[in-house]
C-alpha cells in the first residue's frame, strides 16, 4: 500500500542521509533567512522529485517552502525597500504597510529565482508554502499596528510568487498561536484578510502521527481544512497528507 507520508527537509539536512520511502518531499529554498539560499537545494530537490507523489488525495512529488519575515528598517537589514509604490500606497523607507508589502514581494522574487535557476518547471508548477514562525524577525506587539504590517509582508510574498510565475496554490506553514501572534488573525478571520479565501494550511509541530491525524480532521489555523500535518518521525520532520 502506498504511503501518504512525506518529509520536509532543508539546509539542516545538508550532508546528511535523507529519508527514504517517502510519498513526497517538501524542500526548503532558503538557508534559514528570507534573504539567503539553501546551499543543498539542488540535491534535495532531486531527492524530492524521485518520490512517486500521490494521486488521491493529490500531492505532487515535490513542493517548496520559503522562510518569511518582516524585519523593518532595523540595524543590519540592508534589503529593506527605500522607495516604491504598492497596493498600500507609497513606500518611503519606513516601517509601513507599503514598505512591508514591497519587502515581501522582493523576497519572494529572490526565492523564486533560486528555484527557477535550478528547475524552472518546479518553480512554476510546484506548490509553495510560506514558513510563518515567531522564530523569524517580525513586527511585534510593541510596535503600533504590528499585525497589519506583518500581514502586508505576507501578502507581498504571495503576490511576488504569483508575479514571478508561480501557478500552483500558495499555503501557510505555522501554528495556531504563532499565526495569531504574528498576523492577529484566527481561523474565523483569515479568509477576509486574504481576499475572501483562506490560504492552504500546513499544521506544524504535532508530536506523533496520531496527533497529525487528529490535526488533519480539525479546522486549520487559517480556517481551511489542513492539507498537511507535520510530526517528528525517525529524526526527521514527517508530513501526513490529509484526506
């Protein structure tokens, strides 16, 4: 019987033996930050593409995930936009929704280019996931309107992937508490903030396959029924494809 279990891997697995027998793979494009690259991406993508994928429920052999953030024009952030116009108005270099949106769009364009340089068909057709976690650098509650700033950055990332050429669905990897802390959104309010439709949902941090199965049967943090549920297995992050 074909397994419905896959694995997600990225730069921490560089030089290590990779999982085997997977139905699919989700490969990290970045090296931990939104503005750097996973130096082992090519080999790890080849590993994922060797997977059989799933027909029902549909799951391609390879998907992608990227690190996301909204660092603002703080010390050491050299790629924060200083000008430009976005859906939120004009960016003049400050920590505004316009600049956050442009920052997200630029980071998405960069990550798309990394994948396209390796395999343009994967960049265009594979599903993309946005890794949204508090371990990254986001506007926090000490800054006025912090959640709106972060939402603008995430919307910019989605727009940047689309304008670069990505045609497959874009989803969110996160946890209920962290999604709420970063974006100020809940399962009931996410859809309205993203054009009336909840992004696909990849639930992180389940402790076991049984917990992942339970997560698959519940409402996800974006309000969508989860597509993937992650859990630890054999030293790797395994992912159950939800029915």
